[in-house]
């Protein structure tokens, strides 16, 4: 129930303002007293008219909106009479109450109010007023059932069984009448259609052809009757009928004049001799109308053979004027509609209902007889009385032009509700899957972004380390090259004096000495001697920011001073001298007064 409600609310959402606070009191009681006067008016519109300031809950609105939509679909496809539809609509408020109490009843396997409405609509399919006692019985059953439905606490199972038994009994009565009609009409329709189709075939073959009196007598007599029997016994799709059409055309062709002056005259004569030789045997096989009258059959063939002898002898035949065979103009022979539409007619089953609209008048017809051999359809009304007969071609055309539409008369209420609600649930489940998929997608994207950021940071860090290493390696390489160049220059004889001089200067350097030394950009920068370790001959210099700027031994520093890569700005003060000065000053100040020291 939760799933159905959630799905319905997802489909039927609406925006409510802050002022929409007044709920409709006792909605169930209101529906129980509601009578649908307008056959088109929805339940929601009736509730809105009765309670213009009221507000339905989300559950109530969704259920009633879905009911209105389903009912609209049902009556659009059921094509019930307006009186029947108006009567059935009286049950809708009760159906609304049942759905509000249990939306899942549309999927119930047990009898429900929806099942009852199925039985009533199916039993009243094709009903129209003034069809006699049978029609009145059906209408009375519908009215009495609706009285029970709209009463309080009716028994669904009992009413369903009662309506089912009644409709079954009425259906059997109608079926017997339809079977009697079909049996009596089958022979008549086949006879009428076989005569029309045979006449159409012969007329088509003789059109604009030359005929003799004997040939016309044969075609309009024994041959015409034989064609009818072939259709009745074998059907239009039979091999016998196809052969009969060919033989008819061939026989008539043998009577046509040959232009003796043409180049093909000899060939045409030879072909004619060959046909005439075999034609009587083939005609005899299909002359079924005289199958039991050998003398009459042979007499008919002798007349044709006499004409053929005259033709072969070169004698001129005496042709006559003639009128085509008469037939029912409503019969169809040559198909004028597509095979696809004809396949739809072929697939029809007896018992199906249709709505036939012609000149603004609509009638409901039931297919009770389908004769594939002569391509005819017979239809009755709700009482089993014949109302229409159409050929396959005509009916296919009416279907394509929507003059005739099929009526869904079986379980129209339950099938519509079930299909509609399942569609809404599937739509809701799809929506939930999309939301879940989107959530997963967002989570995966977030994880991917975090992973990418972590990777980027790691790569940046590694790149920084590598750059730092590369920079340090380059600095070391540049410094080594610089020291090698300085060493080479200092080793020259002309620089011996300078080497000796700077050796003394370097030995006298004290902590705090200031020098200019080469930096990373090869420019000299002021540095300070921060650490001097005599035991290992190591001097460590820092820049003005206190950062390590370089490390040299005495020899390297001398060589840099020789080539001008380094300069001594200040050699610094020895620690012992500085300490002695501080001690002497303290002793001197000890003998001074406070005023002398402060200057006050």
C-alpha cells in the first residue's frame, strides 16, 4: 500500500499555499452521499464545487485524481451507450471510497467492486434502448445492481456471483440466436457471393472481347454455374479457382481474330492449334455443374470444338453483341486495400464488438460470422439480430478510415486500472532508480575528485621535491665548476702572491666575519661566517636572513678570493678580545654612581 500511495503521490503532485489549511471533513461520508449527475464531471471537480475552500490530503488527492484519469480512459475505449455510462458512473463515489481505504485493491485476485463493474460493462456492451424484452432485462439488472452498490455495506462476493450468473445466462441465450442466424445466413451468403464473384470474373474476362453465340451460351450457362460451385466447395484461394480463371481467359483468347498479314501470324496459329488440342480436357475437369450430366457436358464442348474447327480452317466466325452478367454491386472481388489491412481483417475473431459510425449515427455491432472462402463478414446487434454484412475489403477500408473501431469489452475496468497503476508504479520505481543512480554517481564523482586532488597534491609534492633536488644538484654542479675554475686560476704562478695574502686573511677570519660570496644566480651576495670549525677546516656561511648560503674550506675560500668570486668585507672580532673588553668595562662601571651610569 505504501508503494502504491508513494507512486500515486509522485505522479499527482501539487503546490499548496500557506493559507491552504482547511481540510475537507468526513470525505468518506461526503462521497457516500455523492451522486454523479454529469456523466463527464470528475469526482475532483464535484468535491471542489461542494467544498471550494477545502483541501484534500496528498493521499486523497492522488487517489481521486488517478480514479478520474482511469475512468476517462475506460469510457473512451468501452464505447458504452450514454444511458449505460451514466448509470455506471453512479458507482464511482463508492469506488473512490474503496480505493481510499485500499489503493491496492486494483491488484486483488478476489472479486472487488472493479470486478463487478467489469461484468456490468461487458454485459451491456452494444446495448441500446428499445431492443425489446432482452434489452429491458439488461437495463433493469444494471439499475438494480447500482442500487445495491450505492447502499451501505453490500456484499461484494454475492453481488459479483449474482451478476456473473445473470450475464452468463443472457450470453447463452444470445449465442444460440446468433448461431441460428449464422447457420441460416452461411448458405445464403456463400451462394450470393459465389454468384457475384463468378459473374465479376467472367465479365472481366469478356470485356472488349469478340464472342460467338455458342461461346456466350457456354460462359453464361454451364461455365457460370460451375464457377459458383467451385467457390462454394473449394474457395477463392483454391487451386481449382485459379485454374478456372486462367482457362476462362485462354478460352476467350482462342476466339479472337488473327491478323494474317502480321509477321507473327504463323506463330499465333501454331500456338492456337496447341491450345485447342488440350483445352477441352481441362475444361471438362472444371465443368462441375455438369459433372453428373455427361451428355450435356459433351454437347457444350462439341459446340466449342465446332467453333475451333472453323477457326483452324480459316473460316470467319459470326460474332455477336452481348451484355455482361448481372450481379450484386456491393460484392467485391479485386482487392483495393493493402495486404496489411486485410491481414487485420483475417485476424478478427467472432464475438468481437465494433462501433460503426456512418452519417453521424453510431451503432454497435458484433461479429458473428466470418466466411474466409467468400471473404464476407456478418454482424448482429446486442439481441443477436442481423444488422450488417460487409466484405473483407469494405471492412478493411472502414478500419483504416476509423469509420469502424474495435470495442474493448472484456474486463475493461480492471485491465485499465491495473495497467494504469502498474505504469505509475514503474514510473516511480524508475524515478527512484534514477535518484539512487544519481546519488551513487555524485558519490563516485566526489570520491574521484578527492582521489584526483590527493594524487595531484602527491604529484605536486613529488614534483617540488624533484625540482628542489634538481635545483640543489644544479647549484652543487655550478659551485663545483666555480671552485674548479678558481682552483685552476689560483694555481697559476702569477697569482702566488695573492694566494699567500688571502691565506693570511682567511686564517684571521672570525665568527661573524662578513663576506660577499657567489649565490644561486651566480651573483655575489653578502654573507656572514656563522660557524668556523678549525679541526675539520670547515666554514659555514649564512645569508642576511640567517639561511645557510654555503660551506667552504680554507683553500676553497682563498681560491675564490683570488679570482674575485669572493670579497672580505669585515674579518670579524675575536671572541676573547670581545670578552676582555666587556669585563674591563664592567670593572670600570662598578666604581660609578647610579647617576653617572644613567646620566641623570
